[in-house]
């Protein structure tokens, strides 16, 4: 009887811990942030990644079996402190896409500005993380494009409506392609 009870308890613990395999992976993200902030060199980061590989394994295991399970059952990740749980969020919230945008806003018309209807544009720095670009069109309309720096990227808003988030890597790659 003891073996049966022990097996039942083990199965119950395993079943409840595996329910939280989808989550924010807060511990793993903390180890990655530590790796990226310790060295500002791709080779150094890669070397540190190899040295930290056991730590990454332990962090991922802790996330998968402990912290993501807690997130699943409580609705809040104990490491990041963020809620709701990933499993409770709609996919649009996870990928930060504004589904209410007009279809004309889903592409970037990057034809030469000389051929656009923009009359003038000027920038205004709101604070150390926020920059507004005020655009005046030839027909008299105006618009404000706001860029707000977030953790590892920039959130863009057009006239107060969220448009997208662009990672710092994407912005760097774009800037490198301009030169």
C-alpha cells in the first residue's frame, strides 16, 4: 500500500508541476541578462555562456518545474513579479501587436521623402527615454510619432495609438544599413 500511495503522490506532484511549462522563464532571463551585462563583446558573451551552461540548465529546470508552475496556479510569476500568467494572455499581448491598426499602417512606405506629402517635421525630447517627432503634412494634417525606450527596445506610438515594439538589435541593424 505504501508503494501505491508514494506513486500516487509522485504522479500528482509531477502532473501539477508540468502544467506550468509555459511561462515567463524569469530565472533563465535573469541569467541571460547577467551574461549580457557582464561583457560587452560577442566572443566574451559566448565564452561566458559556455561557462554558465550548467547555471542555464539549472535556471531553465527551476523555471519549468517550479516558477512557471507557480505562475500557472497563481497567475503571477514569483521571479518577475509580472501578471497575468503567460497562459492567460492573448497572443497579441505577448507579441505586442496592435490589431486595431488600419491595414495601411501595417507596412512601411519607405519611398523617398522627396516624393511624400510631408511638409515639415521636428523632434522634441520629452524625457531621457521618450522622443516625439511632430510631422506636418502639405494638406494641413499633423501627426505625432512617439518613440519610448523600454527594456531592450523602443515602443512606437502614432497619435497615441501603439504601433509596434522594435528591438535595439533591429534598430542597430537598420542604422548600419543606412551607412
